[in-house]
C-alpha cells in the first residue's frame, strides 16, 4: 500500500491508472494552496472600481472558491518512491507534450 503525494489517498499499485487520482495542483505534483488572493472581479465586472482591494479565498490552480471542491486535475497516483522514477518521468514528458 502506498500513499499518494497528490491527493493523500492510500492506493494499491494494481489499482493505479492514468485517471485514478483527482487533485488540486500542477501535474508535476506540486500541490495547490487554498489561500487568500486578491479578487479582480473577473466573475462580476460590476464590482470593478469598488473602493479598495477585495480579497477572497480560493484554490491557486483553478480559482475555485470552495475549500472542499473536488480536485481540478486527474492523473496517476504518485508516491514518494515514484518521484525521480519512470512514472515521474512519464508525468514530466506528458506535461511537456
């Protein structure tokens, strides 16, 4: 049993596939941050020009404001042992392709 560094789930290698993992972040394995970002009102232009900056919490990768939102990316589960290995190289090549 391994633990995925992307989604945190435990998985069996035989159950892993290119669509097994749903996660927030980059395909390189970097996790996204749910944090406070300046709100530029792209979703509501009528708010542009309002007094002072406005801030909202959202995922840095997909801008979803829901902290409990399901992941925005899909890929293989990746464990620490995979990093630097053949699966990790395949993830990097897919990203460049």
